[in-house]
C-alpha cells in the first residue's frame, strides 16, 4: 500500500507550514513535494519517516484514503475584528475540519448516535424571510417563549454535531462542515466569549436551515435568523417598550437573554424600538468605553458545552474498553495529538444516547 500525498498536504496545512519549509524538513526539493502532495509521485519511505516527526503524526496517517474536502462556503468572521483570514490560516482550518470528519467517521463506526429531534430545511427562496424561518424552527423544536436556555443542547438534539477549537488562532468565529454520510459539524472558536459562541452557533444553524446554495445576502440572512432565533420579536419587545434604552438596560438584559449587549442593541434597532439618533448615541458610548472588543467581564455567563463528540470518545473508552492509546491509534493520532483535539476527562453532564455497534 502506498502513502497518500493528500494526507501529507493535509498534515502540513494543519500545522500551518509553508511548502518550502516543509520540503526542507522532509529533505526534498519543493518541486518534488508539490508533485507528491498532488499525487503525481509516490513518496519514498524516508520521506514518510521524516513526516512523522515534522508533523507529529503516526506513520499510519499518511496511508489513509479518506476523501479530502475543500473549504466550506460560509466562514463566519469574528465581529469587531478587521484582520482578514490569511490563505494559510484558511488552509489550516480546512485541514483541521477534514481531520475531525475522519475522526467522526471512525467514532460512528463503533457507536450509533441517536437524536430526539431533527433540523428542518426551510429554503429562504421558498419562505422568503429569515425572521419567519427562525420562528418556524423554534416551533418545530417546541422551544418555550423567551430566552433559549441552552442552544448547543438543542442543536445536538437535532443531529448537529458541535465542537470547540482555537481554529488556529484565526479571526474566525465558527464554521460549518457538511460532508456526505455524516451529520453536519459546526466548529466554534473556543477563544470567543459565551455570548459570541451562542450567536455564532445560531448563525451557522441559519445557514444549515436556509441555504442550499451560496448567495450575496446569505451572511446578512444568517445574522437575521440568529437574532430572531435567540430574541424573538414578540418575546423581546416587552423588555424594551416603555423603558429607557441605555447601556445599563442592555447590561441587565445580557445575562438573561445570553446575548451580547451589542446584539441586543442591534435587535432593538431592527424592531424600531430605538430611534436612529438613540442608536448612534449608544454605539458611540460603546466605542468610547471600548466595549466593541470586550464587554464587561462581570456580565459574562457560563459558556455552553458540547457533549456529543466527547461522549463518542467516552463510549469507546468506557463501553468498548479502548485505552487512550488505542483511541489514538483508531484516529491515527499520537497521544499528544489526541489531547489537542479532545478533552479526555469524563463529562460531568448527562450524555446523549448512543448505541454500541457490534
């Protein structure tokens, strides 16, 4: 069996290493590495041995034949940050997503994931309005009126897998990766605060629900969906009507609705609950107090924790009797790499339902 050049490229991109640097580490010319990564030349055994060290991956990884997918259509950028995502950062994110999908495929070979609900597909071309679609999703999921207690739990119950990652430190809030034969995967940037994680997840759910094909307005539509899903008009309006809308009010509503002060202000503006002048004044105050980058830490709330993927890992350890080393072998990782991807401590919360496959 020959080594797979696509896996060499994936390993390099995951580490954020340029091809010239990688060629030097592997002891070959860049032109040869390019041909290897594109499948025109089979790598020699000594190249694979050097790749194990250079990329911190076991030899078996470079012989995998899993399909490799390209970048997803939607990559949700960080709010309040202007730095563009570089090509190298995007390559690293896509490589990580591909590796996570490879892991999911192997986890699901051993444990069948049962979810109580589903994710409706409501194309915006047919339904025409993100606000209306968000209301239909809440109704489909039988969400009580008012704030959503745990959006991550709702998403996982609907068959959407959620994971946390640094996403290579890039200015990306989250990304959705939907591949044939597997549940959709939403990866959220673990370095963002809890309110941002929730809005990003709601945004990505909007894409999954509404968008089969990309469009120039898809990001605005996903933001509108997220806002309406987390803050339905009929439920949030009484919190603003007849009250002085200022930073103090926004701060008091944040822990209850579990959204950013800025998201609350944007929602009030979209519902015409503040005048244009009031809105501009509040945004100036937010900027003057440097709240765009970081809202007051004392308003932070406990972030939601995904459980399904970590539970898949625990099923293999607790029910199937795998050691951590054997799980690493299953996923074609070193034990250090396993800890980079997964929290190996037993989950404290209730686990989703899994059926062990025999």
